C-alpha cells in the first residue's frame, strides 16, 4: 500500500498506445472480497490513460465477476487467459508490487514461456 498517492501511473502503462482501443485487465485480482483496495487503485491508474477496464469497482458486481475473480487466481493459466478474452480484454498489466515475490516470479516465468 502507498503512504502517498501517486501522481502518475507505474511506468508499465507507457507501453499502451493511447490511440488504441485497449481493454485492460489488471493483475493481481483480489483473492477475496476483503481485498477491496486493489480494484479502486487500478481505477485510479486508469484515469491517466482512460483505457477501459475488465476489473474495477462500481458499487455492483456483474454475475460473471465472481467466476472471473476465482479463475484469475490461477493466472496466467490457459483458462484464465481464455476467460479474460471472453470479457474483451486486449491487454493485461501485471503489478509485481502487489504480489508476493515468489508468486511474481512464477507468473513472470509462465508469461515468458
């Protein structure tokens, strides 16, 4: 968590072309509803480029979101990537700063493979 509010998004957002029709999925997804802070953080970052998000917080949860949230715990499994595509995601941002170092390493190895 941050002690101050960032005034710019993490550098990885620079890879997104602002002219593209990007639908972004942010990872990690919360593992439980107790991790309420993470989706609003992603929504805040989205204000720097105004790309559409698959995950976010709007005060309601679509029926499909619980299944997506559960499936995303195995990201980047084939099933999770397929589900993201079904929801229209064109890009995934992996926020290593929110992951346990061993989980981050495993996710990066799988993505590089």
